[in-house]
């Protein structure tokens, strides 16, 4: 897109004077942290302000009602991506129109809910905020509806004016409310707003409603009944193009010109000269622009004036001719000294079929990327943006969707929606997702598992490992060893699994029992991640075998842990101590060879401990010496029993 050619809006920071203090800031993914520095603008230092201000780029994602807009539109977006590319354009067009209407219905539902909340709230500031959001959504729905008519549905000549009439009627609904008020009064024909209602109906091309209201006035003035009957006949006979009929556009044009000549003839004859209101209606029917401009208040907008002007002067206007009538209507309707509002410029760009200008102006005028992202995506599917690629490689659709999804990622729950938007950005979506997913705050294990599932579905192995490591460290800091071990195994982090296994063994030495037995008992192949984890799993298996009184198997496993050097050297004394009950059994458990190996391990352990260590208390030294003596005695006794048993021949 081109450079923004307007000045950016200024965001005031409360209590900050730029003439006195320097301002510091830190960029975040969706906001900026702003703070005062200790430096004066003119040099020197002064006491700093203790406050840090958060400036958010998009406040709408924090509105509970607008979150419904984001959630509902996400489902529509995903459905749109599933439309098959190989279908012919004729078959896809009704689907695109239906999807566009679904988007608009979501906008309208949110708008109605905001209106209800704005009316019911007691807080004046909140009521103003809701009112502003309603105004923005009204403008958004107005622009989207026009884009649907002109670009997506691409109504041809004849049908175009009918679609534009529906567009105006939908967004100028106050006439119905005024009509109900008039008709509910005691004497509708004498109500001060009576003629406003009649003329408003005519301006919107609603001839049947206008005739029904005119009957009230005709009944009140019997003398003018002929005049009312004549106007009623003209309104009834006004041709309306029906695309469903066999009538061609040329036939309709001939019929319409004949009707207009009839209306013009009535004006020439001054058939309604005695009643100003009826004469004005007749002049409106022939498209008298001066009379139309007299009813500016009823039309209220230049685009309503445009559609009414087309209805009564150019009902068969072609889409390519719209821009001429749109420009002239805006210049005629608006004060020449006034500057057009952003909405006026956007609608004019749409009437000029300048899609990229519409998107650019909306990007500048609106405070988030929801509208431009979804509209551009739909237009891209309609093959209307194929010629517009951006200089850095991505197309316009992807650029806007990436911006919108990046904004969603700053929200604590809407980030999940953003994943699907990134998935459907083929060029840079994967890169953005990898960067953004690592910034999601992992507040709970449930949220972490959700993030991991998203990463695993997309084969993002590095991100999975990173998240698992973070969760493992969190669990370890909170002394939740089982959870920490589970996360480190999932991360396939051998070093961290070794560290946690050490902590398990230290806890066992201190308490005499293992925590998280279910996890350790069911390690399975995961225990092969590191030697220390393997030892932890096998050592727990030794305890299980011992508890099941399978002493022979337990003895073999215990010995293999020491001889295979899997057990840490510092843990050998614990293992030898665990062997004591097996050595003291009445039945010989360890064979002579196994006993020799245990003796060798004990000697290897004690050979380096001849010099007493000064940092160990004397009591601990005595306990360890006693253990060694008991072990030597038990090993010697077991060796003697094993030799006798092995040397005895059973008969």
C-alpha cells in the first residue's frame, strides 16, 4: 500500500509535559509502554513520574460485545477458505454473496447489542464509548453493503438501481418509525410530519407505502379527490425493472420513458398547481434536481440523493457510469466550503470502482484491521485483487490478514482465532505464527497444552520443545518434580531430565520415599532419554520387585545398576544399603560371583574415603563407618553361605 498521506492522530499522555521532560517507551507486540525519564528537556535531571502508561493500538478487542464480532466472523472466514478453487465463477458467486451477507449480519447483531447496552448503562462515559462504537459499525456495515452490491454481486444495469435502493432503505430506516408515529396519531393527515413521511417514501422509491399514506389526505379533502387520484395513478404505474421477468432492459427503458412523459405532461398542464406538496412529488418523479435538493433534510446524505436521482432520472444506469453521477451528486449536495468526511471519500471511491482506494482509506479511518482484512479476503476470493502485489513479496490480502491476526495474538483468549488466519496466509503466515506463538503467556498447564497441540498439528517441533522447557522450569521452581519431569520428557531435553532425576533421588535420600510414583512407574521408553532417568526408572523398578517379594529379580537388577555404571557414584552407598535386607535373608539371594561383585563395588566406594572430610559432621562419619562395617559383615556371611550352597550337590 502507499504511504499514509494524512497526519497520524496524537495520543495524549495524562500528566506528561513534553516541554519539561523526555519521554521513554518500550515497544510491545500490540501496545507501547510509555514513561517519563529523569531528564529535563533542557538538560539536567529532575524527579521522574512514578507512572508507566500503556498505550494500546487496538482497544476494540477488549470489548466483550465486539469479541463476539471477532469470534463469529472467524467461523465465516474459515468457511470461505474451504470453497473449492476449481469451481466455476458462476457457481461460486452466490456463495460469496451469501458469505458477505453473513458478515453483515454479524456486524448488525453486534451493533444492535451495543445500542441496547448504550441505552441501559448508567455510566455516561461508557454510554458515549458504546455510542461511538455503534457509529463505527454503522459506517462499516454501510461500506460493506455497498461493496457487496458493486463488487461481489456486481449488479448489472437495471438491477443496479434496485440494489442501491435496498442499500439506502436499510441504512435510512427512520422513515418507518416516523410513519408509525404519524399513523398512530388521532388525525394522521393533519400531523406535522405527514408530508415528510409521504415524500420520504417517494424518495426511497416505496410507492405502495406512499399511496397508502396519501389516502388519508385524500379522504380529508373531497374537493381535491381527482388530483389525488391522478397522482395515485402515476405512482402506481411507475415501471420498476424486474430481472426475473422476460422483459429486456430496452423494453423497460421504453416503458419508463413513456411513463415519464406522462408525468411531465401533468406538470405542463399544472394538474397539481393548487397543492404544493403534490406538485413537489410530481417534480420528484421527473427527477427535478432543484426540488430534490430542497428536501436535503429528508435525504440527509449525498448518496441517498444520488440513488434517488438515479431512480427518477437514470434507472438503467450502467456500473461504469456510476462514478460520474456519484461525483456530481456529492458536489451538488455538500456545501462547497466543507471538506468531505472520510466516509464520503470511501463511498465515492467505491462508486468509482477503485477497490484499492477503498481499502486504503478504510485502513486509515478505522481503528483496527478487522474490516479491511475480511473484506479484502472476500474480494481476493472473488478474483478482484489479482493485480495488486506489495513490493516486499506478499499480496494485499495476506498483508492485512497478518496485521489483523497479529493484533488478536495480544489478547488472552482471541489468540486462538489468529492461528487460523496465519494458516491461510501461505507466504508469511507460518513465520508469523512461529514468532507469535512463543509470546503467548503460559499461565496454566491447560493453556500450555493447548499451545503445544496447535504446534504439533503444524509440525512446529522447535516451538514445542521451547514451550515444554519453559513449563518444566516453572514446575521445578514450584517444586513440582513430577510435572517438571513430564514436561522435560516431552521436550526431549536430556540435560534437564537428568537434573530433575537428580532431584528425585535427593528427595528419596531425604524422605525415604518417591513422589509421583505413577509417573515413574510408567516412564516406558522415555527413560532412555538420559542415563540418570534410566537409573531412576530402574531403581523404582527394583523397589517394586522387592515389594512383590521377587528377591532374586530385585537382586539382579540392583547389581546390574552398579556394575553397568548407570547409577551415579554418589548413590552407590544407598544401593549397597538397599542390598543389606537381601543379604540378611535366610535363603541365599546373591550368588558367590554376585557377592564378589558387590564386595568390589564396596571397596571401590571406600577406597577414596580413607582421609576424613572436615566439612562432614563427626556423627555422619560414624554412621557411614557403621554402615560399611555392617555391609562387609553381611557380604562375608552371604559369601560363605553361597559357597556352601553352590558346593553342595543335591541328591
